[in-house]
C-alpha cells in the first residue's frame, strides 16, 4: 500500500503565506499611510445654529401655522396674534397725528401774526423817534419866535422912548403916547409868552425848562432821539414781541439804531424777506409744534410696527423644533414659543486630544464620516477655528486641580470644522449625529486664516 506524500502540504503552504502577506500589504499600507497623514477622533458631532422664535409684542395667539419638524423658508408666517388691540392703537395714534398737524398750522399762523405785530412795533419805534425829532424842531422854532419877539420888544421900547420925549415937547398927543405904551406892553408880553413856550418844549423833551448857564434854549443831547422815554418804551415793546420769535439782541443797552443794525446783519444782503423767512422757520412756537408732530408720527410708526409684529415670521431657513404654543395661549413679548434649526449653516464640533493638536491648523482639509451614512457617503470639511479653552474648563463645574491630589488627564479641545459643498437636499445632516473626522495634516491649508491657530480680528 502506497503511503501519502508528507511533503505535499509544504508545497502549497508557502504560496498561501505569500498571498496572505501580499493581501496584508495591499490592504494595510494604504491604511498605514492614511494613519500617518491624518488625525482623527471619534468624539465629534454635528452642530448648527438655532434661532429661538419669540413674539415682539404681547397678545393672544390666534393661529399657529407650523408644527415640529416642518421645514420653513425665511419670511414664512409661523403664528399670528390677535391684531385688534393694536389696530385700535393705530387709530388712536393716527388721530393724534391729525391733531398735531392742525396744531402745526395754527402755530405757523400765530408766528406769522407775531411777525406782523413785530413789524408794526418797528414802525411805532420809528414814529417815536420821528416824534422826538419833531419836538426838537418845535423847540428851535419857539426859540426863534422868542428871538423875534425880543426884536419886536426892542422896537416897541425905542418907539415908546421917542414918544415919551415928543410928549414932553407937546409934539405928540397923549392918545398917541398911550398907543406906544400899549405896543410896548404887548411886545413885552409876547417875549414872555415865547420864552415860556420854549420852556414848555424843553420840558416836553425831558430837559430842564431853563437851560444851564452857558447853554442856549436849543441845546439838546445829540442822542436824545435814541434815549427819550417814549422811544425806549417803543423799543421795549419791539424787543418783547421779537423775543416771542426767538430774536434776542446781543445787549439790552443797545440803542434803537444799534438794534435795527444788528437785525439787518442777520442776512448778508440785508434782505428783509429772507430774514423774516428764517425767523419764522426757527420760531420757538413753530419748532415746538414740529416736535409735537414728529413725536406723534413716531408714535404712529411704533403702533404700526407693533401691529406688524402680530404676525411672527421665520428669520432663517430651517426646520421647526420645540413648538410649545397653541391657539388661545396668551404670550408675552420675548417669550420663546418655538425654535428653528438651520439646515445649511451647520458644522462639526470635534473634540481632539491635546496630543493631536500639534499639526492641526486652520484651513486643513477634513474627511467626514457620518455614522448615519456609514462608509457609503463621505463629506468634505475644513478646519475653521479652535475654541479658546478645553472642554473641562468650559464646563458648568470645571475641575479643581489645586487640592494636592491631582491626576493628569489628557484634555480635549473643541475644534470647529465647517462642512463644504454641503447640499441638505441630497444628504441632510441632523444636529447631534456622530461624526468621525479625519484631518489631512499633510494637505496645504487654504481659505481665510489658512495655516494659523487664531482667526483674524473680526471687522467692526
């Protein structure tokens, strides 16, 4: 009987070993190379922005148009509050605006009337100055009449003296002598009357009836027409009326001439129409009416804004979550009623060990493997930033290592990875999904802040 060949297994064992080694090399080398050029972690998950929706005004909920997991677009109506109370407020504010507009018209008419009154007082002041000038002229006329009466008296005195000599020689009759004496008495009385008239004119001008020694009857101050009592009274009335228009002189000691000159300097060309137009525009009463009108208009705008706020809309594209409001509920301004998770503004928070951070930089390419899709679909990412603190330091109750029994624990630092070329329509990523990111540390960083640990300072 022929015995089996014991060396036969040795002949096929070597090829099998070689095949196994070859397969191990073919499968292991790529994995080894991948491990040498990448840094990965299992402690990573999907995150996104969340917008908490809250009404801006208080009120009773009339309708809720969305439910949890509903997808919404920016601007879509989420819920509506009862608008009737706010419509009433809009009507009230509109009535206040109408009243303020009417008050503004009345105020402008009043200001224009004050301008007319001030112009009339300006002419009263001019008339007062002219009246003083007339009285000065009257004084001079009476002084001239006094001089004339003195000349007449001198003539009557000379004729009387001559008549007296002729009476002694019987050339003139007694009757003619009596006539000359009467003419002398009349001339003397006329001189006294003219002098008293001049005294009266001086007294009417506020001057001493009898001029001081060395002065004549017609000597008056040069600025009498600027400082006379009636002129100053007219000036006070003018300043009182102008003050209501906001026109205040630089000094209350100014003379009428100085006040008028300063008034005309308000316009380079002295155009009275432009001056009064500017005064009307800046009049206190009109500005007060404008302010009241503006306030009521802003109140109306606020009421309309609150009415629009009765319709609560989505501020971002996303999916509704955490709905906790129903029709009939009374909500307060700022009360969170639901939330919207963004579909597009997502990223991955990867908690790398501190020993893995040596070669990580902003801008490095990242391969993302999501447990939900397994190895069937890969997502592309990019390192965008590092959190300024490890997970333990940012915890609600951070670890206290100063008790003397410190045990070193490898820390983890949250690294943000942006998902690029992401299309939620084809393969959506949900918040909280587990991700295994692999950062290609050998790739050249790209994009903003590439190759850095810290981002640039944010623009104001």
